[in-house]
C-alpha cells in the first residue's frame, strides 16, 4: 500500500468516528438537569430609589432642593456602609 492510500483510509476512519461521536452526543438525553420554572418575584418598592428618580428628573433644580440633598446624603451613607438610623434619629 502506498502512503496516499493509507492517508485516505485514516482520514475516512477519522471522519467516520467524528460523525458517529457527534450523532451519539446529539441523541443523548441530559440526565440530572431538570428544567425548573423561573420564579417570578415582584420587585421591592424602594422609597429611596423613587426619590432618586424624582431628583434626577428635577435636573439642576435638585441641587437646591432640601429633599434631594437628604436623599443624596442617605444614598451616600448606604454606599459607604454608614449607619444611617442613628444619625437621623439624633439630627432631626
């Protein structure tokens, strides 16, 4: 046998094995991965988020709005992990 005939036989066998493996993999059923329905949860209503949106809609006027300044202070405290409950009770 010549080298080119052996190469063709090897290529044919390789392609046959690849096709067989692909067919077996595609026909195989996935076990243990049951599809669970997604849980629909209602979004939490966050009063701070609503106030942030209101202040955003005010634009430049929000810089002089007392409520917006308080909202921004609370947002900053939340972000920095400060305890806002103790500071508010004593300040107001």
